[in-house]
């Protein structure tokens, strides 16, 4: 055994300061980058910037196109870096939460509260041997991580962060999201098949069957907010909702609540999250389609899996939970703050953008946290149960919600007040349920003789 | 200068390049930094430590293919629903009735598949 105690180079206080500095600087830089760049790469903004700050006429200046492309490339890089960093931070959060839920210690070595662990892991994986099994299909085995990575990266094009904060507000927004996330399963299937390992093959086939099945209820459930908003654009769907809970799609239409639950469950299944982690089921399939992957190729799969949690949560927030809408700020206020369209916007507009980003990020983090809770609360289901749940429950209910929304929209055209009325009732019901849940949890904690301890973090 | 419809899709191509470029750079970096000491045991597929029995390129349960077929039918249906959902208010009653008939056809299809036992995975 060690004769002398391990030497610690930093005092606990210094570790805390370093961790906080890394966290704040990293996320501060990324969010500032997203805030400024996603707003600034719009052609109107670039033209205004060139005219007012650089002092050239954008129409005749020879480098306008170059500036546009370079700023777009930087934005893409920042968005991807954000994806990677949020993926790492999610892993950290998940490990800390799971440790608390299972009365373990969890990450606590690298940085305060183990926050720097994901950076250490990423660096470690860079220095690991990258194995390709001898009998594997070399080409497919190498190509699979690229499919997974691009499928993940492409979602950030249409993912909104705030009112004007989206790389490209595509008019087919949500349809595009569904299309590019499907690329991930192609990568998973390729990984499973090409490994030439039985575990990997089973994992890949299960993933294909699962993701492909749950795409159906998810696709039909998406139709409900699309019908209510009358557009596929992510920003358009958010603009059709209000800032207060009773103005969110999830509460203004009873069928939308059902659609929300169906979409949430389908997203869990498509992201291979517990209780739908059959493709990776570590107690039966070793690591499923990932079994033969090592080194950084493995890291890319891992990054996408956890980064997708953010995408999932942000899409849910967009479709059903009012997105970035700020209370008391109407569409007219946004236009007023923006000023003349040819000019650069003032500080007020940037402040509003920052606020909208804050709202969006907070809501997304809350949803993300629920996804993490679910993973550590529910056991894995069997493959026949997984199939039954999808085809015998979710698909019929999704169809029912869709048809109900059709009629609901007709009804709303006659009685517009119905949406507000339903919104209040549903919000009230939700608050009552949340209160009951909280009371039950409190009673359970008291009954077991335990107490809530937030100091031991 | 407003964007032409095609130009709004340029960022997608750019992100495709940047995304795969990032993956490529990271994998190359790992290639350079990581060790390379292969041996026969390391390069064989993992089968819980024992010598692999047979090949993994084997026949597979037909259930998976049936699910894939079902997926194609219902996913194409979803593709039809998307453009309709955007225009539903303009299409009016005729549009509603048509969509109800379309959805009803699919529900009948689902009921048929259900009755045939395709959805019973356990058998």
C-alpha cells in the first residue's frame, strides 16, 4: 500500500475556483458565441454590420460573400462545440444525479464535484488504441461514427436558442429535425452489422427495430403542434404559443397533452434511453452495437448519445412548452426593439434576445433533468413489451390525438376562447398533480426516517 | 437582400462539412496520439472471453424485416400528413374529410396487421 498519503497539488478552495472558472468561462464563451453569431449571420445583419461598422457598401464590396461564409463556418463550429460540451456536462450531471439516487459518491476526483471528469475522459480516450476487429467490415466500421456525428451536428442548424437565435429558420424545420436524427440510426445499424460480433449485431438490429417503430408515433404526435401552429418552422411553432404555461400547446389542447407524452416516450426510445436502452443493454449485450468500438470512435458515439439529450429536450420545449417566449413581451415588442430592419439592432433588442435564450435554456435543462431522472428510476423493459407499447398503444393513441386535434381546430375557429379556458384548467390540473406528487414524496421521505440533505454535494 | 429558397439550405451543407470535418480531425488526432499494438486476441470479436463460435454474419429473425416494412408504410403516411397539416386551415372541410378518410384507411391497415399477429413479438 502507499506509505505516504497522496500529495494534493491544490487546496479544496483552489480546486473549486478552477472548476468554477472553467465552467463559467466555457459556457459563458459558448453561449455568448451562440447569442452573437446566430443572430449576426442573417444577410440583413451582415449587410448592416458592413455598412455601419466597417463602413463599406455591402452590395459593391468584393468580400461580402467571404465574410458571410466565414461567419457561418465559425457559427457552425461554435454550435458543434456547444453540442460536445453540453454532452460532457450532461454526462457529469447524470453521474452526479445517479450517484445521489443510489446513495453512492459518484464523480468527485477531477475538479470540484468531479465536474472536470468529462474533459479528463475525452483526453484519455484520445490517447487510447483505436481497434478495428480483424474480421470487421473495415469501410462500414470506419464510416459509422461519421453518420452518427453528422446526424447529430445537423440538428443544430434548425435548433432554436432564442427569438432570433437559430442558425437557419428552415420553413420545414421540424420535418428536417426528424429527417436528420434518422441518420443516427443508420450509423448505429452500420456499427452493429460491420463489427462482425454477435452482441453488436443484436444491438444494431434491436436499435433499428426500436427506432424505426417509435418514429411512427413520434411523427404523428408532431403533427398535433404542427396542426395547431399551421407551420413546420421551429420558430413559427414557438411564435404560435405564449409565454405563460396556459398558453403552451401542451395545455391548450387535451390531445396535445397526449401527443406530448407520446412524443416524449418516443424520444426516449429513439435516443436509446432507459427504459428503452435495449440496443445497449449492458447486462445482456455487453454494450450492444458499441461492443467492438474503442478509443475515440467510441467517444464519438458516446458524445452523440448524450448530446442528443439536449436536442430531445430542446425539441420538446419548442413543440409543446412555449420555447423561448418571455412573459409580457409580445411580437410587437420584438419588432419595436429591433428598430429599422436595415440598421444594427440596439442594446434593448440584444437584452431581449439574451432573456429569450435564458428562458429556452432553463426549460430545456428542466426537461433534460426529467430524462435523467427517468433513466435512474425505471428498469429496462423487454423487447416484446417495447414493441407492444409502440404499436398497440402509442400508434393508436397518436392517431386518436391527431383526429381529435383536427376537430378541435375546427371548433377553435368558432370558439377561440376555448383554448384559453382549456389552458387554465389544464395548468390548474398540472399544478395540483405536481403538489400532490410533492406531498407524497415528502410523506415517503418522512416515513422512511430519511431527510432531504442538499449540503452533501 | 432576402434569401432565395435554396440559399436558406446552405448552412446545412456547411454544417455537414464542419461536422464530418470535426469528426475526421478528432479521429486522425486519436490515430496519431494513440498506441498501436495489435494482437490476435485483441483483434477478434468479443464473446465474453471465449473463442468466438461461428460467424456473426448469420440469418436473422424475420420479425425485424416485417417491422421495417410496417415502418415504410406508416412513415410515408406521415410524409403525406406533413404538407397537409401546414395547409389544413386553407383546405377547409373538404381537406378535413379527405384526411379523415386517409387516416381511417391506415387505421384499418393497422388493425389488419394487429389481427394477423405481426405485432406480437413474443411468438
